[in-house]
């Protein structure tokens, strides 16, 4: 579904990712792990079209989208849930969700998807008319994911969804991520918190200074001493 071929992205003259290569197959949850500065967020922004690579290619469903503008990528079925959630604090929950469907014109479908988001996240339904800035951290993350789902994505890019959340909330959130995949959405997941990501992923890539250092199934990655020491507290 997604193929990243030897992409290099620079901030000025400093490379953030170098010759990066990986694939995401349809129906998978793929985790990108790594410390701060490893290039994880840069990778997602490049796939989304927010950043442009100086070298390399990105293919989505066999189509070269390397230089396609971000709005067109949204229309193709790619959605980014950014680090820090990026919700509109002064708008209501409902208004935030509807903004996720800004490019759509099928009003009936939009309302159907809104109800589906409410079924997935009942607390958002309860707080439909509440100002988003008054929600808890976990509820704001649910809102950010729900807004992403309103674009009807086939590929969802999740950037640090567990950041700043209590362990109980993180477990609940990851259960919902599994449900989203079961509903047919492929997920590329960026995390610093390795245990939860490895627990939900079908395949794992570990980035270090912008390159893939380790790749494998969750079982293969968990068995490596280097991963245990750095990411799993072993």
C-alpha cells in the first residue's frame, strides 16, 4: 500500500532522514520506533506532503505521490493525526470533527461517518457540544483521531498518540486503534513508548538518526538485546 524508497529530507543542510526505506502493507499496523530526533515525525510529515524530500520516492497504491500536494493526498485516503493533537481549542467537539471532512461534499456520508466516530468514541458523543479545549488529554487524543477518521482514510498516520497520557488511558486508546484497523484502516504508528506499539504492531521499524537500524516482526524485535536495553527497559 505504501512504499518509501530511499528518501532523504533535510532541514537546511542538516539531514533529518537519510536514504530511508520501508513498506506498509494493506491492513497492517506498522510501528516506527526511535528516540527523539530519530526522524519519526519528519517521516510522517513527508508521507503526508507537509515536507518534501530532496531525494527518493514515495508510492501509495502503486502511484508516485512524492511531489503531490498534501490536500490531494488527503483525497487519496491518507490522514495524519499529528503529535500534540492539533485540535481547535475554541471549537466544539462536533465542529472539530466536521473539519476533518472539509474536502468532502457527500453530506449524507459525512453525517453517517460522524455517527460512526461517536460509536467508536462514546465520550465524544457525550461531549458533542463541549468546547474542545476543556476536554481531558485522553479525550482530546480521541478527538484528534476521530477528526482524522472523518476524512475516510485508508491509511492513517498516528504521531505519538500516547504522549502525555496516563497508562490506563493509553491502554484504552490502543484498544481503539485495534478496532480502527479491524474497520479496514491501515495504520502507520510513530511512538517513543515501545511496549504498547510493539504489542499492537504487525511489523516494526526502529529508526536511529534518520535511518532504519532494525526491522522485523514484533517477536523478532522484542528478542533483540539492543531493543530491550534502549526501548523496553531490559
